[in-house]
């Protein structure tokens, strides 16, 4: 088997059977990372630390440990605080930051025996839909290096799609797991808000941010999600809920599963994605699923509401980066005001500054009720729409993106055009719902992604549906190397 394309299950079997060592597997992926550095998927690669962890994994395996993630090489989005290296959030503001602690997600993966190869590129502070806002330069889509991989978890998507690691972590505030998963031909799941701890994850918008796995298949996503999920007393928004055995759930049939479709929502979507959407419906029907129309009357307002709420929360969260308490500090400040102004001017990129300004305005006296408060009311209406729809169906099928991956630089001068890339993903974040993007076609050599949105805490149904679909389709098995 090609190690870079193998599933977690197959690699785990090879490791526990003695056919392969964790050290050999880690060296294989490290050499691929070095050979494909032009993709700019990684901000930092942790060669020595990864090999040390691989040696520890080999000792655990020899002692009879068969933990599913033991010895599996992964990557982490560089927004999770980790010890032993840099945590930059893709920003000059934190370009030299070394965390004294591990995020809860990172610690759980470490305890499970996963081997972190390095930290992946992203849009600065997770603000973007193309990975072009990174201080460290854009990551490049391995299917076509002239195109974006999506954002903000673009580096994570590139690393998995190009076979530089077996799986990766991402975060999703408005689509930042699902959109790059769609652009790079991966399976990416944003779980219910609170399913995974946010402790140690550098905040963008605290009521929207959620971590999740980015993998080739739903089966691999189930393994990672199992480890990453669970209550964390260090995160007050972490849910006290039992975590299901996702790897068992996905093997159940989807007979009689009811899936909703929203009439009129595909207007303006590329014809190739519409075709993939219709074909996917027929394939799911053949597996026993049924479809019916549902209404989401306030869905079209999701982008407007999001781009008030998210910048407002970002304005508050990023106020700590002032050159005095955290982050980049300018040289030779004349006084305290000069320190604040120049440190933030130099440390933040243009998109982050734009969102801070929008958010600060929305929260200012005289405008709070007109913008932020009204956006929160719209958010509640969007959530109510979903709750009503889930009285009739078990999940809702939507496109993930309105088009396939677009060329680098095409939308950088038009922020509104860039924001509209999130038209299908944002509503799940506003409602706190789980959603999964999965490969469902190709157009001109570029992957097409569709998504399923489900009720709160029902990640299992989404994973099950995608896993059963992936048993009868091969889109998730296609790789950029085969395409080239």
C-alpha cells in the first residue's frame, strides 16, 4: 500500500502487526514534507520531536498497546497552542511565540499516541477563505498550485491531500474546515459547538469557533473525532455529554434516513456542483435514504449576520495583542500610545485590521443595537429555521461552496466576493450545528465538495451517511498525484 494514501485503520494494523514501525512511517512523511515544501503547507516542521514521539510509540506498540491513533503521523493547524515549537496563528503578531502549554485537543491527540509532524499554515488568526492572508505566504492547492486550497485551515487541507500526513486538525468559525476540505477533496467535520474543547485554541470568535478533524474519509474522521471530543473543565462552553463510539456508528445502514433539500438554494451555484449535488442524491437514495424539501427562510441573511458577529468578537479577543501584554512589539516606542498603535499596525495584516475595525464599530455606542444586537436576532432566527427543519428530516444536504477552488489572487481585492465563498457554511456555525463536507465529484480536475448539516450532537448520523456513501463512491480515494 502507498503509505501516504493509507487509512488510519490500515496503518494501525501495519504498525501493530510489526509490518511497519512508527519511526519508519514518520520518516516517510517527513521526507515528503521536505520534498514538497513548495506547497507551503507547514509553518514549522518538528523533525526531532516527531521522531522522539515515534520511538515512544514503537515502545508502546511492542508492549501490546493497540490504541487506534498510536504511531499515526498527523499535523495540527497552527492555531492550537503546543509546547516544543512555535504557535503563530499565521500572524507576524505571534511569529516568535512559544506556548508553555498544550491545548486540550493537542494533549488528547498526544496521549492517544498520534505523532505531530508540525504546524500547518492558515489565514492569519483564522480570518480568511483562501489561506492568502497568512503572514507566511499562501498555501497552494496540490490539485492545481495556481489555485487556493481554501481557508482558513488551508495548510491542514494541503497537508492531508498531498499525502504529507495521514490526518490533520482544523478549526471552523464560518466554514474553515469544510471549505478547504471541499477545495482539496477531503472529508472535514465541524462538530456541534462545545463538543470539542476550545481551551488552548487561539480565539477568533469565541461563540463560533470549533475544532475538528480533516481526513480523507469519514472512517478516519470518526477515529479523530472520538479522541478530540469530550468535556473539559478548563472550557466553560464545553458540553457535558457522552461521546458516542463513532467508528461503530458509521457501520450502520442509512435505510429510512430522511435528508432535506432546500428549494431555490442552488441559484448561482456552478452547473458542475449542481450536477454533483443531484447525482449524490440519487446515490444516497439507492442506499435507502429519502429526500424531502425543507425551508430555511433566513439562510440568505447568514453572511450579513456573521460578518457583524464574528468581527465584533474578534475585536474583543484581539485587543490583548497590544505590544505590552502579548505579541509583536514595535521598536523604540515614543510613549504608550505609540507602542499600542505601531505594534498593532505592524503586527496585524490587512484582513485582520479590517475585521477589528468593523467589529469595533459594530460594538460602539450608538451602533450596538443597530448592528450587533440585530445580527444576534437574525442568528436566533437562523437557528430556529434549522430546529423546525429537523422536526421533519435527519440531515440537510447542501453544497459546501458555490464553485471549485479559485485562482490565487482572484478575490484578494474584493473582500465581499471572498466573504460570499462562505454562503453555504456559515449558517451551521451561527446555529452551533454539526456539519460535514465530503468529496462528491470533480470539475476540470478540481474536487467538488458537498455537505450535510445535522441536529445538535448528531455527528454520528452525518459520519454514518458519508461513510456509507464512500463505500459506493471513490471520490475520496482520488489523489492529486493521480490527477497530475
